[in-house]
């Protein structure tokens, strides 16, 4: 088996975390480099699911993590050409995304995972992407769960470790216990099962939307967070997680965002602004991806969002990168008062 080594180094401009597959002929020049062996590489699964407790490296962001449990999501990929439906009468309308053009969905496995806190400062993804409305004592607080993420099956690079606590996260010992007779050698505690059942409504990943423009791949995952009652009117909240990935050769920088938000009540809101979450991320060959999350509220239990990112390439060309349209749908039994 190949050994996996984590390479962390500090440049003059930014902190960067790279995952390097050890190769004797691979030479990496870094002034402040430190290599540390973290385990042994396993063959990724082409079929089936990873079990709870599987250690992995994220294929794109490079962080160490551990799987908690899987989700089966409907993926609407606008890059996949639509074929004529041979079994049109057999298909449920729930299998289509009704925003804009009709897009056929397919089912795909994602995982709820814990991120190693030691890697958080070095990766370009928010480590508080999972949030929930507080419902204690009529609080209106928004709670964030640090170090949780959703990872697609193909982004899991599995590995093994001899450490009993290979992932640094405050929930690791609470959710998992070491079991040397099991492969992977970690089992779910009852606390994980109870936590999953209790928080299922706002953790659930159901829909994923994808679209590529000029080699920039945008993936959106929306979540319903619940309802607040204010001045005898309900306000419905969602969060959405967005990942941008540069699949091309030229470096690109995100300059502006342009959102259109439609509510079933009939309102249409337009939002423009510089960058996203206070940043104008650069997507390059070395750091091709960036992920963030944000929130939106509506007076109606349903709505739609779509928009564009204005991108600037290193050759000076600017273009509008499409954000795939996605539905905002509330769920019964998940509201908070």
C-alpha cells in the first residue's frame, strides 16, 4: 500500500494545506515544509458505500476526516445532456427539477463527516457549513456546528491509521469508539445514532444542483432550516452551501455575485454584491476549489433561487458563471417557534 503524507507549509501570502501521495521521485520545494505520515492509502470504492468510521482525505480540499453516516441525494446535473425519457409515464414528477429547463435527476451517495480541526486553518472551505435555528426558550439564535461537512462519494480517498484517535474533533470520541475487530476499526456509539435521529430534519441532504460555465463548476446544496414566527407572520429559513471548482488551466477570480430570489408569495428580490462571504476567491491549478455557505429567508414556505457569479480570468476576460437554479422547499414537522 502507498503511504499518505500530509504536507503543511506557510507561504508569504497564505496558509495552504496540500495532500501529497508519497512518491520518491516527487520533489516539492517549500521553504517551511513539514511532512508527517498519517496512514496507509486504501483503494477507493467504485461500488457500495463507506461504513461509519472510515478515515479519509478529501479529494479536492485535502483535509483529513471521518465518515459518520451516508445520505442519498437527488443530483440535478445540468451538464449531463437530457435523453428522451423512454419510461416517461413511469417517472415521478419528484425526479425533476422544475426550475427553468427540465433536468433529470440521479441518486448519489454523500456522507456526513467530521473535519480534522488541525486542518481547518489550511483548507478553503468553511468549517461551520452546518447551522440550525435555536429553539430553546424562544431564542432566535442561529447555531453553527463546527467541523461538519457533506462529501460526495467520489471525493472520499480512504486510508487506515494505527492511532486510536486519528481525527482531532471534539465530537470524535462522543460519536465513535475504537473497535480493533472491525474494518474500519471504529464503531458508532449510541450517542451518534441518537444525535442523527434527533437532528435529522435539519441535517438531511436531499437535493444537489450542478452546472459548469467556462470550466467553472458550481455545485449548490440547499437545506431547510425551519420557521420563525414574527409579528404573527411566518418567516422560513434555508441555508445553501456552494462549491466552486476550476476545471480549466487558466486562473480565475470571483468578483461579483448576482442573485434572484423568487418567493411563492409573488415577490422577486435581486441581490448584487462584491465577492462572496467577504472574499473574492481565486481558483487556480494549485487551489482549484472554494466552498462557502450562506442563508436566505422568505415569507412563503416555497421559492426559487438562481443567479450568476462574475468571474475574471488571468487573461483579463470576464464572464458570467451560471449558478444552477434550485428550489427552496419547507418540510412539515421541522419548524421552530
